[in-house]
């Protein structure tokens, strides 16, 4: 586990890594308690118009080279070019480790090796104004993309992937000037391996059980439901680590 972030219960701006890796997140200073909003699982945080809303400084534990899974539950409200989640310099060209972004034609996904950008426009329409769980996995051979636990697209993508050392990970980040994230996010999880289809479904339907799926590197919890259970989850995780 590289990092595990938890928020206060429905308010506040502290995203503390409680995994012991000290990969603490930085939140846009202009966000306020008024940014909290309802999600279908409890709470989310409205990140509209911020670039990026949350970022984590680079660390070896956040560089996914052999394999990865990135999953997030968000609500996109309007089309904003190349905004979403990515680690690297930007979300275009061969400038990132992995990314999930929105385009006017639907979701776009990608991962980069040291020489090649593996990018695909999935053609999967974004349900604007609705909460969706989107997941991207890369196993060193294939990228797979899921929406609400269902497999939607794949692309051959040979590893190892470029971890983009020195570059932070951005949540609700934008690439183009004036193109700012418009929506809300409940949680984001990052794993150091490609989860299989069953684990992806589990994360979609039981997100608060993520600790029991091995390989977790980072977690940003923006949900009051998750935050209220953080002490118990943290204690159980530490018990597992010491077993």
C-alpha cells in the first residue's frame, strides 16, 4: 500500500495518508466546506472549476510500471476537454503514466511506456449529471476499461509503463487552459496491479471493502460514509500488516 487518504466527515480539506507512506495530498486552497455535496453512497465533493482540485507529490510508491488499477466514482456535469485523473506532465501525448478523461465523443483512456502512448477513445458515452464508477486496468499487455463494473473497452498496451518520476498525480485535473473539471467525486483508488473483472465489480458495488483487495497504493476518500468508518478500517488494515 503506497497511500491511503481520508477526509473529515462531510467537511474540511485535510487529505491525510494513513497508510504510513506519508504521500499526503494537497487540496486546492479555494475549496471550502460549501463544496460538499450528496452522492448516492453518502457524500461527494464538488470540484468544479479547480485545476487540479487534489494532487499528490510523486513518490516511488505512486509510480505504476508493471501494472495498475485506477478506479473512481464521479459525477461529470458538463463536457470539459481532457479533464479527469492522470499522473504525469499532462493528459495528452506521451506525457503520463495512466489516465481516465472525458472528451466530447466519450471516455478516453491511456497509459504510456518509455516510447509509446497507448491511447484509445472508447466511444463510451458519459452520463452527464449521473454518478458513475469508472475503472482502468493495465497488466503490462492490455488496458481494460470498465463502467459501473461492466467491461467496455480494451487496447493492447505493452509494458513496462513509464511511472513519470517527478510528476504528481492529479484528481480533477485539466490539460488545456480554460478547460476545468466540472463535477464531483466520491472516491479514487489506485492499485499497483491490474485487478481482475471480479475485483473490479467488487470495488464498484462494495467500495468500502477496498482494503481487503491486495495492492492498494492510494486512496482519496471524499465520502462521509467512508470517512466515518476510517478508524475501524485503519485498525483492521494495520492488524493485517502486522500478521
